[in-house]
C-alpha cells in the first residue's frame, strides 16, 4: 500500500518537463557564489557562501531505532531543509543510506504474510504458532528497498516542487576513468537542471571492501561516508554535511564528567586511534568506536573521520553533526549553512588563540582566584587600571581615532552611535574618577555579612555576599563600557567575558590589554577575556553551562535579540527606554523648562532620555505651554502629536504612529492627560518601566505619583537623565535593568553580587532540630557590622 501511495504522488512526465523549463530559465542572481575550489572555507561564517553542498545521511539518521523501516518524520524535515536550500539557488546532492532498512521491512512483511498463509492452510482454524523470521541477507534487503526508498524521496520532494534523480554507484565507477567522467557529466547535468541527485552505493551487488585498498591519493568506496567524501571532491563541492547519530568530536569519552565537545577540529591535531565495533545497520556505517590517546575522543567511526579529512584535503569543507536529535533535526542543515555552531567543523587553518569555550573556562577558573583576593588587592587592581587610563591615554586615543576614521569611511553609523564610539581626554578622566569610586566600594563587597543568626549554642548561620560567577557583557559601539564593566566585575569578584562591537575593535583591544595588565598585579590576568573571534552572539548565548548572567549594552534591538537567543541564561537589561515626563498643573515654569530640556536634549540617544511628554490639559493655551513649545523648537526637537493632543490643534504636527516609540533622537511624542492618575495609567500602558518623571510643586500629588507608578526609576522634579549609575554614585553601571527579579534600575556593584548561606556548628545534626527533637531554635539575631562608604560625586 505504501508503494502504491508513493507511486500516485510521483511526478508525471509533463510535470518533469515543466520543472526542467522552470529550472533552466530560473534566475540565480541572489544565489551564493561559492568559492574557487582547491581550498576549504577557513571559518564557519564563510559557510553561508557555499553553493554546491553534499548532504550525507547515515543509517542511524534515516532508519528507525528498531532498524526496520525509515524514520519518516526525521526524513521529512531533512527533505524540507534541502529543498529550501535548493530553492535559494544552491546545488544540493544527497548521499543516503536506508535501502537495507527499507528492504528489511518489506521482506519481513512478505515473509510473515507468506508464513501466516501457509500455517492457516495446514492448521485450519487452529491458533497460529509462533513464527520465527530467518536472518535476512543485507544485499537482498538492499535490492528490495532501493525502489521504495527512491519513491519515498520523490514523493517528499514533490511537495516542494523539487525534482530528484536516483544514481547508484560502486567503487568501480570511480576507479575507471571513463565511468568516472560519465558519472561526473550526469551529475553536472542534473544540477544544471535544478534537480537534486540522490546517490547511494549499489549495495545489492557491491563486493565487500578489501582491507587497505585505498589507492595513492584516492579513497576507496567502503560505505556512504567514503562515497560522500569522494563525490564531494569529484564534484568540487563547497561543503559536505555528514549527519549521523553523534554530535561530533570530543576531547575525552562522551558521557564522562570531563568530556568537552570539539567545535573546530584541525587535522594537525589528530593522534593515534584505537578501533572498536561495527555499526548496527547498513553495509558500511560505524566500523569503530575510536579515541585518541592524547587529544580527541572521536565518538565517530574511523571511516567517518578518515572520509572527512580526505574531503577536507581535497578542498571541501566538512561538518559532522547529529541528525537524529529531535530538537535540532528540523533545522540542523540550515543552521550549519548559516554558520551556526552545530557539529564539528573541520578546518585546515588552526584556530588563532583559544576558543570562546576555552576563554570562558579560563575566566571562570581565574575568577575564583579573583574572588578569594583580599578586598584591598581588588581595589589596587582597579586603581591601577584608572591610572593606566590617564597614563596611556595617547595610545587609547590613537586607537579610538583609527576606529572613528574607519567608521567615517564606511559611512553607515548614525551620528548618535558615532558620538558613543568616540573617546576624548575628558571621557578618559571621567572614567578614571568613576573607577576610583568603584575601588572604594570594592572594600566592602564580596564576603559582606548581611545577616547572622545563632540557631543554637555553637551553631551560627550567616548570609554573605558572593560573586555571581561568569558574566557575559555584549556591547556595541561603546568602548568606554569596557573599563567600567571590567572594574565592576573585578570589584565584585566576577569573571568577565566581553564581546564588543566591531566598530570599536581597535579601542577595545587596547583597553582590554590595559585591563589585563592591571589584573596581572595579583596573578589574575585571565579573569577578564575579550572575545575577538567571529563568534555570533547567538552562539555565545548557548553557553548556558559556562555563563551565569548576560548583560547586553546597546540598542533595544540588540537586547531583544539576546533575550530571545539566551534560552538557558538569565539576561539583565531592558529592551526599550520609553521614558516619560509628566508636567502637572501645579508645576514651576523654570523647573519644567530645565527638566524637559535636559531630559530630551542633553543626550537624545541615551536610554534614559525622555521620549514622551505628558501635559496636563489645564496647561494648554497657557504661557507655560507656549514656553515649552518654544524651547523644543529652539532645540530643534521634532514633535509627534498623540491622538488627544492632535484633537486640540487646528494645525497639528505629525501624528505619532505609536505611543510606544523610542525615538533615540531629537524627537518626542506629546500627549494630553486630564490628571495625575491618568498620567500614571498612560505610563503603565505605553511605558517600558524604565524611568518616569513628575514635575509639580504639590507634594501630595508627587508622593502619589511616586507610590503608584511601577517603574525602575521614578523621579520628582528631576531630569530623567539622573537614571545613571555614575550619577547615582555607583561609580559606573553595567546597565539599567527593568526586570522584576534581582537588580532593578542602574545596576552597579551590588547588582553583580548574590548570596550564600554559611553554617558553623560543633557536631550538630539536623535530627536535633526536628519537631520531636529536644533542642529548640534560638534564632537569636546577632549584630552585623556594616560600613557605609560615603561617595563624593564627580560630574563629567
């Protein structure tokens, strides 16, 4: 029945002719251009350029766990991905297993049916006896399964208007020059017509591979791994994706406590290999569990690794990945082509420097040492960094000038971002002052006792502050962020992983060198790491077992992207800075003008800049309203009228497209409300819980506003620009959080600490404190000594 359904789904000759006509006239202007064959791609990110791709599907990927029949759902998702890439203008080829499993299913069905009929004839209505199945020969299974496997592929690809063609090969087809040229010509023609060739070894007739039968510089076709490698090199493919039931390569046996996945494998690192057992399905497949004595535990077969290295040597990039995992199968192929960190990437170029995983591990290990330093030592590091910012300012400013010149020549950065990118002597001096404030605060950070309780005689419980662990801070064109965040991480004893924007690459490199120079004072140089590789932000956000907290510093789009990508790591930050200033009917004229001007015009690109100005209805058509409008016009602020404000005007300015807009420029929305309560309701509905301000002389109204409004920062008669760690006296901040859990508002040193409980006893056991126990909880709260450090604000 299955084959009958597949036959009905097959493409008719007329459909095939239409497909060929479409493919020959199909524009390929946006198709990937590939690369000159002879050298493989050096980096994962370059895989997006791959035009000709071979996808090898191992037996474990195509077949079910019981080895009888195909994994149809898994196969359907793979077909969908291949068809999508084919429709993007790429040239896709599939090397597939599965004929043996498909044939085994058919033959078992036929044998069982035949046996049941014979038993029914001989035993009449008697109950059928247990039927045993004979051992099925693999080549017979392959012969019975080839046609059904191809019919299934044809039916699946038809759903995506993609045509397929079957090609069966043996080892002789590659060793005979004429046959090899004919095969090459056939495949080239199929690719030219936008047809996906589906290739398999002709397992029905192929002889067993001879040991050590590889010729000089040529790999023998022992299984589909070697077939895929040989085919990829023969067809000058850009990329070979080998899918099996393992993730890739590990540096020790997978499943052991110390096993680490190898993201990039350099052929020069391979060592001696030991072989093991054969695969569960197919003619070829997994010949061995292998491991290296010195470097890599290869959870793959020897033939898989050998084929991958041979293809790489022939100029084809190779990625070996898991095609059976239910959570990733639906996008594993497209993820690889997009350059994401999936599977093991084989590269002929040895990675320069440590991988990001190695950097994170170094940071964590050294961070523990940093946390154990005496507070005076951490303060010394921060003070030395502050000194280096002023002593080496010429070096820093030279790097900053290089970044500014490159950005100006590129011409794609808006003025607001260019302003953030630039550094000046005044900025460096302000940074140094802020760092010295952090150094003072570092004296009373890690290990501070928050509460102390005597539970019983000689049994005391303490809650003390400790570092969070490893922080990942991602920032865009903000080089001044690097020393600020580094100082806060040092003061709080946290390890730090920094990912800066490429626009500030030169400045970031110099500032990071100075940071590590300061850390070297006490032997903790590696506690702060700068990620300078081509790691995608999304890949960094997947290191959930290595990173404890992500802090994004940048645009609202950056924050949203990171919040979506970081599924297993907490993200501290805000996605938008929609700040409001509400002008009450009892507001002072002078205060209104000063506060509105500063909130909007001081730094329009900042997240704490005013985006919406709420005006009490009674202020309309008063001198105060006129002065507000005149001031905004003088400052060249573009006004977008809210719906109610527009209804009061005969000739209104442009109407706001949304009341929930972060302009980040000299623009703002103006809206009218009837009362303070309505202003609060408006902010709750359209705000982002960042910073909101009331301007009024009525203390009762102000107190109600401060109590009712649920934002991270709520101000009375003060500019929204005060929502800043520096102005709060924190010395610096890692960002402003609008989250409900942990830190909120400007996050300084305290926001980078968590707590742990320490219990000191004298042989006490928990049973003594049970309900039936004889001892009683004393719960005597002991005094906790805390030193409050006064901070003198130094304004930039």
